C-alpha cells in the first residue's frame, strides 16, 4: 500500500512539473525539468508495478484474482496499464515515428485518465483513509490536482488569449531558416530576459495544445516587437514561410533561464552556437549591444555551410557596438575560406578562448552531439561545469 501511495504521489508530481510554473523551472531550466519528469515517471511506474505485484502475490483476492474484480480494482489496473502505455510511448516516440502533436495530446489525455483512475482506486478501496482527517487530506490533494488542471488547460490559455500578437514580417535568412517578427495587438508587449523562449501558437486557439517552443531572438530592450529565428524541421516549422503579415499569433512567455541577465556579475561571456542555436544567443548579443555593455564577449558560431549561417553578417557588424569577437566555424567551407573549418573541437577552443577561460560564463546552444562534445572539451580545459549553461531544443 505504501508503494501504491508513493506511486500516486509521483504521478501527481508530474502534473506540477509540467505545469510551467516559473518558480519550478527557473532554477534548473525547462530541459532539466523534463528530464526529471521522464525519470520520475519511470520510477513511479516501477513503484506501482511492485505495488500491484505484491498485492497479487500476497492477497490475490484483494487484487481481484480468481473472481470478477471490484470496480476500484479495475480502476487500479486501468491506471497501471495507462501509465505503462504512457511511459512506453514516450520512450519509443522517435523509433515509432509518432507525430509529436498527436502524441502530446494523447499523452496529456492518458495522464489525466490514469491519475483520475488512480485517485478513484485509492478512494474507493478506502485503505488508510478510514479517519475523517485522512479523507479530508486526500480530498484536498485531489482538489488541488483538479485546480491545477483547470489552471493549465483553461486559465492560462485564457490569459494568453487576452494578449494577442500579429505577424509583422516574415523573411528568409537562409534557404531553410526564417525570421518571423510579431507585434502586440492592444497591449504593451512582453518583458523578458534575453535568451528566454516562448510557446507560440498560430492558426489555432490558445486552448488547442498545438504550441511550439521558440527562443526569442530579438533584444529584450525592445519588448514591443519580438523576433524568432525558425529552422525548417517538420510540419510546423516548414509552414512558417507561409505565415501572412497580419496573421494572429498567441504567445505564452517568457520561459527559461538561459540568459546573461542571470549572471550580472560575470566579467565576460563566451557563447558557442551551432546552427539555429544562434537564436537565444542573438537575443543576448542584441540586448547587450542595446545596453552598451562594455564586457568582453566571444562568439563561436558553427555551421555546416557558410550559406547556412543565419544572421552572420549582423553578428559580425555587432562587433562595432560591442567588445565582441566572432569566430565562424564552417564544416564544409568554400575554397576561398580562410577562417576556422571543421567542428568545434578542443584544439579550436584552446586557440580561440580567452586566457581568462575560467572566469567567463559560457552559453552553449546547438545540436546535442555538439553541446556534449564542447562541454567535455571545456571540462578538459579547466572550465567548471557550474559556469556552463546549455539550452537544448529537444524536450523529449
Ligand atoms: C526551449 C526550446 C527553444 C527552441 N527554440 C527554437 C528556435 O529558436 N528556433 C528553432 O528553429 N527551433 C527551436 N526549438 C525547436 C522547435 O521547437 C522545434 O523544431 C519545433 O517545435 C518542431 O516542430 P515541427 O512540427 O516543425 O517538427 P516535428 O517534426 O513535428 O518535430 C521535430 C521535433 O521537435 C520537437 N517538437 C515538435 N513539436 C514540439 C512541440 N509542440 N513542443 C516541443 N517540442 C516539439 C520534438 O522533439 C520533435 O521530435 C526550440 C525548442 C525548445 C525546447
């Protein structure tokens, strides 16, 4: 029974973790919160499986074995089956090629059903819920969960719906990278820290659960015009080129803790970006330029091809307004290329990093293989992991 209650607590915690409460996500970053979500869900499944197995072995009658099970036992088995399906589907999402949006909606619906069934299973079985106090506590926690659902699915979208935005411009940065600018309709815009991201919904209502996360690429000093840099990857990102000026956009933001503003005392910053990972870093550089920040900055910007390096001309020009050195790294450069080539390796870092390597704050954003390789190379060069911030564009 204790295992069952522990599993119930873990399952309930999942809703809190994914409710986008800034207080929970801010100290760790949203990607870490989602990792914890994943591992707690697996841990919870192990607990509930052990609970079911123990009851089945020690008290088969209670588990409904040998006779037609009571409804609350069916609810318990249903919750366990749903939870197992949820975990399996999430772990195998890529291998089974499930469409992200469809998977996400099914995931949310199955989680609500599983938790509802688990609550009813516990309530109806009445174990350890004999006293009025126990029952009252249980009712309060179940009520808290319902309130959380109402907040996530009804109240927050309603708040987003009250602050609409419209598309102001759409233009190609490279063949597959687009800049989208949006402006507020009837409100003052958005206060955010440079490097934070937004959940963006287009052509759907804010209640549709069809939102995509994108880093805000514009300056935090210009809250009345947000810009996003979007790389074509799947259905949604391939459709942004067809956005029409004036079209309605919904924005739930700001989120994330990948920002220079969280390190006001840092003496210098080093940014390492790969491909569209430049988006949050561009926001930080644009903001620092608007603020005339005097601190020394280094940007290492890796791309497969020179033609694919979005915003490179603007980044180079920012050196006029900032103490900024830009090092473009091109994997397959044109024949006349005299700059860095290949990947961001330990050798390259050793060559480019300032002598005061240890005192800088590092911001990494790019494909996971790149960020992993750069993190370990920085470690070998003596940079403390506490000074390295990474933003991953993959939540699951
Ligand atoms: C914090 C954060 C910031 C990001 N910033 C940028 C950015 O500035 N520019 C940019 O081009 N991309 C960014 N991304 C990635 C971007 O969200 C995905 O590329 C986009 O959602 C893919 O959608 P799709 O339908 O085009 O592709 P799909 O083929 O449907 O999805 C490709 C992958 O993107 C992820 N994904 C898809 N839909 C969602 C969703 N609704 N919510 C979360 N993840 C999803 C999944 O891992 C999926 O496997 C960011 C992601 C995160 C988590």
